[in-house]
């Protein structure tokens, strides 16, 4: 057992060993990572963000200087090594600078999703004992203002927006930097002293899990956890100083945050998307070479392209469908050992000119590859995008593993698999099918939750992921489901919902699907239709239907979904088949509480929210 000095928590012995360094002077702390990048990968546009006047750049030197000033500004406020500062803000350079400042100061930062309810924000601020809170706008502050007096240890609010700080008589980031700069002038050795006091095994960040199965838990990740994961996960990728990236996913999640560190470490230009709505416009402007996303992003891009083709109708829709079929066949054969027939190569070349080139143009036209994680990527979406010349590399991991455990890469990629273990990580399958992992990226433990920490590890110190999977003969990992999401019917049959939900979403008319049936006679589904596609379908069929409420009740639409469900799930065992379904008018969203910030379904929330709907599905049985 090891003991965390910050918390007194006992945690099982974890494998923190590292292999030989991959790089000369390889950094061991996050502040060291920023210094390494500034010294060896210096560039005038390390970070870029958009304003009404165009794109503004922050150089490597400016990043380093401002981070140091923020660190000293926090010190001037009284924050010391091991104390906590929360960050509640949308992606921006200020987010990254605040994070970097905390790392130089030895302050543990606590990222908070902007979509969380005030009650959840309150819980995290109290549980973490945060002394300072970085927040971006007046609106964000006013949304949670009522709960802040309940957080006894919170002493300082630091706004990114100076106008918001003035409105609420608080400190802003520029003033914090200014006070830090003044302290630097008075005590020029202090910053180096603070950095030198940081050990690689010190906790760098406290990240609260999204609570899909219960109360959120603060995951303690050390500097060594994160830095090793950044370096080892990127081992088999090639990066160039000319590479540009677009930051889309929330930095409050370790997946995007570790991607940010990867970009900076490898000297890439990081561009911040203005908002989710502006992503298409930003993609066209930035023309990224690498894009990190979750499967839902790619599903929505394909759905939009499919809808556009359907609305065009006639020959254009047929050409689109033909091209997608050709692309999937081409991708499947290209990945395997089979030779691609010359006739298929000709078809693919034509499909590329007619359809795929336009799909690539949506992403800016320069993408070398996309990296996806956070949730399962369907085989269908994988084949569609790879067939279109957009390589998707799928990885697997958790917040508790910093996050990457396995990853596909340009050398090792296989349909339906999430790659092989990254350097210094090991994976094994327990007797009940659960995936267990060990490596330097595994968390120190859950903050102030000794029992939960013990339960997360095996007796010999391997981390229990909670996922079910299998390893093939070549070492590729396949995820089959979440252990806690498996449910048993009243007939005693176990059903894994995720693969069936992926099948349902293969229908162009299905936007989202959640399988239910725990302790029931049969499996059923809650389905959110793709209403744009239904509007096109109704127009084509001459149906007089308007609005979601009419669509979800119309006999012709219900018949359409019965046929779609039967077609997409035809290969299931009888006990797995969807016997009944209900169409819903509203999408599952993060804001509505049904999805995590990385767009995973919160099944417990959906069960509670749609309890009456679910009961009606089973009334007659």
C-alpha cells in the first residue's frame, strides 16, 4: 500500500515504473512539459483563438511567461503547494494558462464542466476544498452564485473576463498576472523554487467523474501519471511543426486535456473552437491536420451529409448511398490481407471525386487522422470515414488511467478493436471478463474515498476498469460493454446494451437509442428519431406530418421504425431482440442530465426520467 501525503488516503500499490525515456531531457512534471516545449518546440503561434478581428496568437515564450506569472499570482493570494483551485470555464487560452499556472505553483487544479448543475458544482467545490475558482463569464458566475456561500474554503474568484470581474468586484486573470509579475521582479528565484518543490508523484489535478453510476468521485492524477501517458500514447504517431489542431472537446475532461498537452509537447499549433456551433466554420479556417473527438461528432457529420443527399433526392441520393457502400467495402478490404480488386479501386476513385472529397473538405481538407475515444465507435462509422479517406484511430481508457490504456495508431489498427496497450501499460482479462490494467498512468486513488479506492483495485494492484472485453491473438483489445450496464432479463438472460444500441443507430432514421429491460421479460428501446431525416421521408412519401409530436405517433412512422429495427438487428439472438420501442420527441443531452460531457448515456438518469414511459412499454406484459 502507498499513502497520499495530501489526503492521507491509503491506495493499492500501483505500477508507476517507466521505461527508457523516448526523448532527451524528457519532462517528468507538467511544468517541465511546458518548459520543454518552449525550449525545444518554440513557435510564435503555440495557442490561437478567434476574436471579431480574426485569429490572435500566443507564442511559446508568452505562454511560459504568463503561466509563471499566474503561478506567482496564486502564491501572492496565499495558495500553497497541495491546495486546490477549481476551473469552471469553456475552452480558451485562459483555461490552458490557468492550468499551467497551477502546475508551476504546485497547486492542484480541479476542472469543472460548464454544463454541471449548481448543486454539482457546489459538491465539487466543497469536497475538493478549493480555495480559488477560475471562471470565465458573468453569466457562468451568476448561474452558481447562490451556492458559493455554502463553500467554506473558497476565498478567491478569478474571472477571465475583466468586465465580469468589475461587475462583481472580483479579481480578473490580467490583474492576477500583473501581481505575479510584480512578485517575480521582487523575488526572481521564487518561481524556480516553487517548481523545484514539485515531485512527479505529487497530485497535479483532481478530476471528478461524471457520476453515471452514483456520487462523483475525485480522481487523483499525479504529474507522472499524465506526463507519462502523454508521451507513451503518442509514441507511434508522427507529428510535425507544421501541424495544426482544433480544440473541440471540453478541457475539463482528461481526454481533451491530455490531447492539449500532447499538442504542446510536440510543438503543434493549438486553435480553440469558438463554440460547438462554430466548429464547422472553424474547421474550414484552421484546416487541422489532427482532430480529437468523440464518436457522436462523427455520427452527426455523417447524418448531416446523409440528410443533404436525401433532401437533394433522386440521382444525388443514389450516388451518395452507392459511394458510401463502395467506401465501406474498400476500407474493409484495405485493412485486411485481401487484395483490393482493380474494379473496386476504379469505383472508389469515382466515389472519391463525387462524394468523399466533399466530406474531407468539411474537416478543412488537410486531416491526416482523427483520434476518438470516450465512448464506443460503431464499425459502420469507422468504415464510412476510413473509406472516405479520413483515418479514425480509436483508443480506450478512463479518467482513472490518465486516460489512455490502449490505442490504435498508423501501424496497428483493426476494425472493431481499440488498439493495443500503449507503451508501459499492461492489460489482462479477469475471469468474469472485466478488463484490468496496470501502468504509470493509473490514478493514485479517489480523493477522501478510501473504500472506493480499495474496491477499484485487485489484491495485486491492477486497476478494475468496469468494462468487459477480450484480447485477440494479436494483442488487440475489443470492448464488449460496461460491466455495470449488463442487465439480466426476468428469464435469466444477460444482455449487453451498447452493441445493440450501435446496431439501432445504423438506421439513418435513428439519432439516439437506449436499450432497457433489466428484470423484464424482454428488451425494449427508447429511440430519439432523426427528425430532419423523417421530414425528408414524409415529403418523399407525401405524408402530411408536422412536428415531433405528430411524427412519434403516426402509424406510418411507427411502421417504418419497426422495419428499421428488424433490419438492423436481424443477427441478434432471440432473447436480445427489441420487442417494443417508444419514440421520444426530445434528444438526450448533457444539459438535460441524460448524458455525460463526453456524450455517454447516463442510464440511471434515463431510467428515472422516463419511468412512466418505460412502464407503459411493459403494461400489457
